[in-house]
C-alpha cells in the first residue's frame, strides 16, 4: 500500500505527526502537496462537490479507496498497519485517548500566538497573544507535561502505551521539539522536572529511520508559519 | 452492562454529547458525579496515583474494567454497542472524523467567551472575548454549518452517516441547541441557509426517548457555567 498524505507544503504543522509515523515505519508514501502541482491537486479535492466524504481540513490521508481526515483519526487507522500501536482494542483506545489529549495541546500551542483568529496576522493580536501565551506557559504547559510524565511512569517509563514505541511516543517527541523551538526559555526551566519524558524524547530521536528522516530534506524546518512559532516576547521573560 | 459516566454535575458541557447517546439508546447508566458524594468519587479517581491509565479530564466513562476518556473516543467506543453507528469499519472512522470536527467546533465555542484562559473569569477577558466571538460568528460558525450541511446533502439528507441516525446526528442536534442558546441573533440569521441541518435537528428532537429525556430532570438547563453561554454582547449586534 502506498499512502498519499495531503497537507500544507510549507509547514510541519499537524501533518508532521502523520509523517513521523510513516517515516518511522519505513512506509511507502507520497507527500502530495509538496510535489509539483500538488497544491492544485489538494485544493481541487477539498473543493470538489463530488467527494462524498469531504475532509474538513488537511491533513488527510488516502489509503486505497479510503480518505481519512483528522490527525488523531489518521494515526488511529495507521497505528496497527504500521506496527506502531499494540493490537489489543483496549490499548488502541487508550493510545487514541492520549493522542486526542495531544491534539488539544497542539490547539493550545496554536492559540498561544493566535488567540483571536487564525485568519488574522499575529501582529493584529499581539497584545492578546501575550496574555494567552503567559497562561499557556505558566498553567497549561506544566499541566500537559506532568500528565504525560505520570502516564509514562505508570506504564514503567519505557513507552507511553504498551511495551514498545507507539505513534503516541512519536507525537510526544514532536511536542517536545516544537515547544523547544517556540518557548526555549520556558522549556529549559520545565524540562528538569520531566526527566522521563525527555529520556523518551531522546530514545525516539535515536531511532535509525527517524535519524535519517530528521537529517533529510523531507523534514521541513520549524518556521513562523506553523503551529510552533518562536516569538521571543511570548516566551518566559524572567 | 451498566455504564458509569463521570462529568461535572452542574453543566451540560462535553458530557452531554455522551448523555444524548446513552439516553437515545435507552442504555442503563449512572451519572456518577450527580449522585450524593459523586463529586468526591470523581475527584478521588482523577487524583488517584494508582490509576494506571488516568483520564486527562472529564468526561470519562467506565464500562466494566475499561475507563475511556475524551468525548469523541467515548462515542467511538459506545457507537456500535448502542446501535448508533453503522458497523462497517470505514463508516465508523468517518463518523469519528465528523465527531472530531464537532469537538473542534465545541472548543471554539468555549474559546469565544474564554479566549485567554479557562482559569480566568469571563469578566477578566471580556474585551478579548468580544473580538474572538465576532470572528467566531462571522467566519467560523458559517464554515462549520456549511460543512455539515454539505456532508448531510452528499449523504442524501436523512442522516450524516449511513442510513439511520448515528451519535453524530445527536451531537449535531446538541450543537444547534447550544448555539441557539448562546447566539440567538446570529443563529436566527444563519439557520435560513442550512435547512437540511435544521430539519435533521428537528427529527432528532422528535425521537421518543429524547423527547422524554429533554423533558426530564436529567437534562440540565443551559447556563452561564457551561460551554454554551449567552452573553448578549457577544452575539450579533446588528
């Protein structure tokens, strides 16, 4: 099966959580919108009136005749096919539950720099972003980090779900990477408290296929158009 | 199987999407936190260090030994057990994809009155809420409504998924109800454009078990503590 991933070509964004799973598994896939005329194909699909089950937004994945939208749903589908989740139904639901908490966390990272509207520039909501980002750093960031640290510890500290690395661990790796880019000062202070999570991040980063992927041109750099953005004024000032 | 639902006792909130499915199916369930000392039981569970798979937040559902968190995940699990989703795997994924879009919509409704922080009072973020609510009404509300109207039309207009009412239709009913409470003026204008959705809402509202539920004390009224709140200054002013 050759998968087709559809996502905005210039950013890691939500698509990156899917890419990491495909790359880690060595799956055959096409990153459609990054190919020549790929954006045209993606827009045409999103705007077509003949698609019976239209995705609300990218990312979406084509797998044969199936078209699957919503990042966490894509990973729920791919997990067993890529060997990136335990096979048991209860474990799959639990992994998905954690992935949905990560989805909420991602949305909060986005809203830290865009608290009023995605359709407005950052500069048009800078004042509000300062307030929201402070709340994010002080309250929400420690809440999510300590939750996942607990989940990891209660599972024996090797992986978040089951005994082997799952797509949830890959996504957690991506969260740490993104947060370090966006909030380097806040993260420097926070990371000391969550040593198990950071150790998990490091183990994921050392997986051979991911080492190769992260060093390749397929891994887009973080930038100021994505979900994780580095505005120094939104980071810890102390 | 008698299900146990855990959710904040004073509001409809996210728990209501689960309640509607349980009620429509006539399932046996206990709304734990609304019973005497039920909040103590819920808090104790959330704070316990011995729970191996802790939910991030309410709602969560106990079904035998399983504990399932995240509203959309609970519905994904319950759907087939309650006969509220087609059995086919592809249909279940599609229903879940739509439910996740509804989850995003719910989060945006919440952030319309709390754009800075859930932990602050509305009065502390009123100015920001005015900006965000305007963007929600003008851009986001029509985007979600027209998306679901399209999905409904492309499926033949009777139900959002498959040929019979699913939990996604029940959730859509709840969205319309909540939006009418929160933004009565904006909704009066919008509804004319989405006649199929409103007709679906009305069919759901007429289902016998839901008629009984909605008239019962089990249905909490909307109020100013929930996700859908009516602040006239956030509604359409024209």
